[in-house]
């Protein structure tokens, strides 16, 4: 009984693993099959000349037989002549089909495999995008409810795990946990090719890129987060390929890098050369464009 259960579990895991990897498997099969189909077609073409010569020879024999019998008053009728021609054409067509048949079959299977890979990946991407949209909307609604209950400032402190620290002069300093920003946040620092040692140049660059992003948004009607990453010179992300901004929907209808947040005051004032940028994306925008 235990052996049977283990076999069933292994079989189930194997099937699940195959389903998971099936788009890659189908793509590999389609790619190899396409190459094999081309090779088979080339090999068949090398034999094509001999086959065509054979068909031409058979046709010539039928024509000569028809001409010879017509001259001698034979009973070889036009009907029989047409039947013989049809038979030669039929045999020739079957011969060519056998010659190119393997290439055609392998090519058809390859196209089916490539199509299957594309269809499966499209379905998975659609399902993932739908699930991501639902999660993003639920999270946004939750944050909105917290804002309505506690206020914007308090909600932002909770979201970023801000800690109020008292200074010697009686003032309070709010310190945020850098790990509690959104998944879209990026650090603009010396690892960016556009970063400079002069904090004023960095501030001007960030503000100019934000203005440029807003101009693009108004011009195109939509903007992906990866496009903004490109402007800043930071690496693209998977999320950045599907989220962004859209004009005319429930979003802010503008791009905000979060430059003027409280924790960015040192950067704005020119005493800090780097900044953690967090973006007010509208969420997944593929279904909104």
C-alpha cells in the first residue's frame, strides 16, 4: 500500500513538473523540429531531379504509345490514353508526396509545438496579470481605509515603519525603514550612470526626469515603470513591464518620484547626494490602455 502511494505521488509530481515546463518543452521540440524539417526538405530536393525525370519518361512513353496506336488504327482510344496519363500523374504525385512527406509532417508538428508553447505562456501571463491586479487593488483599498481611519501621515509612518527619534535640541526626527518602501522603489546612487558627486546636479537631474516622465504620460496617455527606470539609468524589473500610469483612470494622472517626501529633505536641500525613489504607479495598466 505504501509503495503504491509513493508511486502515485511520484507520478503526480512528474505530471505537475511536466505541466510547469511544458511551454519550454514545446518550444524546444518546435525549434528542433523546424531544423529537422529543413534538413529533410533539403535531402528530398536532392532526389527531386531523378523523380521528375522518371515522371517525364513515363509521360513520354504514354504519349508515344498514343501516337503509335493512332497511326496504326489500333483500338487504343483517347479515353484509355487519358486514363494512362491520369495514372502516371497519380503515381508521380504519390511519389513526390512520399519524398516530401516526412519534411511536411515534421514541419506541421513543429508549428503545432511552437503554437502550443505560445498559447500556454499567453494564458499564464494573463492569469498572473489578473491575479496581480486583484492583489494590488485589494492592497490599495486596505491602505486607503487606514488613511481614512488614521490620516495620511500616520498611515505613511506605519507603512514605512517610521520611528520618531528625539534630538538634543528638543526636535523630533522621523526615521523610516528603507526596506518598507514599495516593491517599485529604487535607489538612485553612485551605481547609476547618471549619478554625479554634486548633489545639486543630482537633484536637477531627478526633477528633470520627473518632468519628462509627466510629459511622456500626457503625450502617450500611458507610461510603463520600466520606461522611467530607463530614464534614471537603473535596471528594469519584471513588475516594471506591466505596471505604470494611465491618463483618465482612477489614478493620480501624473508621475511622482516621491522627491519631496519628508525623508528626502536632505537630498532636496543639497546635503545628500543619493535618494530612494518611490513611485505612485496606478498598478497594472495592460488592461487599462
